[in-house]
């Protein structure tokens, strides 16, 4: 399946299937950030990585504060 065609759940599944992330204690946090920001495959494919990084860092801090 092509990255640009993935919906939010597809991106979440992609993260879950990445061997490097399977043992990460932050995996579910990353998935929550993806879902909260409606990050779909085309966003990952076309977005500016610095903008994506800012969104993820900002929401990571918010996520931790909400706990």
C-alpha cells in the first residue's frame, strides 16, 4: 500500500509494524499524536518535516501535561 493512500488508522498501523518502534514505551503516545492531528499518509508524504516536528513536539508536551 502506498503511503499517500493511508488514512489515520493506516498510519497508526504503519507505526505499530515498524520494528524499531515496537519496543518503544512511547509508541502509543506517537499514535495518539498522529490521531489527534489527523495525520494521514499524504500529510507525511508532502509536508515539511520541520513543521511536522513542531506539531509533534508541541502535542507531545500537551499530551504529557494532560496526564
